[in-house]
């Protein structure tokens, strides 16, 4: 099962359970994957995984900056 398929299946589950936070996060991941697919380059699972890791790192850094500034 590919990452893209897993994201789609998880989106369906989030929709069924009405979990809006999870659904929004998965939609962001799906959008990033679609951007990769339309970039014109060869996209495989390793590239998708690297993109996912980049997104995680970016959000962790943002959360740390918000916490330093006393914001939620």
C-alpha cells in the first residue's frame, strides 16, 4: 500500500468519524503529494516520505517558535 493510498484511506476514516483536525492535516499532506506529482519529476515512495518528513519538521519548528512567543 502506497503512502498516497494510506492518506486517502485515512481521510475517509476521518470523514466518517467527523475528526476535522485529522482531516485538515491529511488534506494538507494530499495537497503536497499532488504538488509533487505535477512537478514533472519522477516521484516514488522515497520522495513522498522525504516530503512528509520535511512537513513534520517544518510544523515542529513552527510549534517551537509559537511556544517561545507564548502563543498557542
